DNA sequence: GTCTTGATTGTTGCG
DNA sequence: CGCAACAATCAAGAC
């Protein structure tokens, strides 16, 4: 899964009408999206807020350690958490989703500012260093 | 580095 | 020029 967004990208997830799904004719492949993306990490780029799963992880992590004091590595927790995560009811997860969504709302603002600044020229201060 | 999943963003391609 | 859709990258927390 890459982006089963709940709030955003609803249109994307829901996809477009079957008519526009493919080319006007009958192209098997929608778009040969062979694109290499240089991981240009911008210092002003806002970090991604923890997702619902991460929030659950934080809570589950504490509980899991109490129930499994032997387990210290987060790796095992991740697996157990992921497995339990799928078993959880939507109502239980929605609580984390709501929290994550709220955080993303704030993050979205930061992104807007970041992108806006980017369009301007990503220069909020003079940087001696440049490429 | 591991390990999970979710979310975000960016790029591309057609209309 | 703009939207639509996908693809890749990244987010953390203990050891």
C-alpha cells in the first residue's frame, strides 16, 4: 500500500471513471512511469508527521514491552503491531487516524508554506552555501 | 540497520 | 495549462 488516503487523495483512491482509466484507445499500460527521483532533501522541508500506525505504535510499544519484557527490539513490536493493527476495528484505529489527521492538517500548512517558499526561490535567508 | 504501515510528495503523461 | 495517477521515499523507536 502506498497511499490509501482517507481524507486526501480521495479522488485518486476512488480513481477516475473507468472510461478515463486508460487511453482513449486501449493501452495496456496507463503510464510507463519510469522516473528516477533524486532525493533532494531540503533543510526547510517539513518532516512527515507520524501516521496513525505510528501513533498506535507509540502506545502499543509501551503495552507490548510490559506484556513482553523479554522483547526489547522494536522490530518484533513492529511485526506484532502490524499484525494487531489489521485485527483492530476501524473504530479503534479511527482514534489514531483522527490524531494523525489533525497532525497532518498542521503539517499541510507547513508544506504549503514550504512549497510556496519554494516557488519564490526557496530563499528566506541568504545562504552562503549553494549548489 | 531493523520492521511495521501509512502518508506525503513529486514527477510524469495525457487531455 | 491542469489534472490524474502512480511510484518512490520517509516517518520513529529501542538496541
